[in-house]
C-alpha cells in the first residue's frame, strides 16, 4: 500500500480487529470474574495486543479461586410448602 493511499494498513487493521474482539469479550469476561469471585481489574490484561488473551487465560487457569458457600436450593413454591408441611407434621408427631 502506498503512503498516500487512504485506508487501513496491516497493523492498523490488526489493531482494529483486536479492539473489536476485546470489546466483544469484556462483558462475558467481567461476568465470569464476578461470579467466580476473582478481581475484575484482570480485564485490563485483555487490552494487551499480543499476549493479553494468553495472560488472562493463564490467570484464570492457574490462580486459586475463592471457595464460595453453596447456593441455597431454589424450590418451587409448592415444593417448599410441601416440605414445610412435612416438617410441621414431624414436629407435631414428636410433641
């Protein structure tokens, strides 16, 4: 490509593609980090043009994730009522 021509050169196009892919990956990566209990500022690594994705993936793979308490069981309202009634019957039978 000549110097006087308009348009994107090789490295400019590569940087544009990198920027678009990084912006597309920011929200899912943020959700992953938030749900895993890991620092959200690790997203900054995605901005590095050549090694950012590798560093981000390495951090996710080899850092210890915090132990989170188990989620409470989500029950349908009928199932919750059924279990509560069974619990009440068990208490009434003991007393």
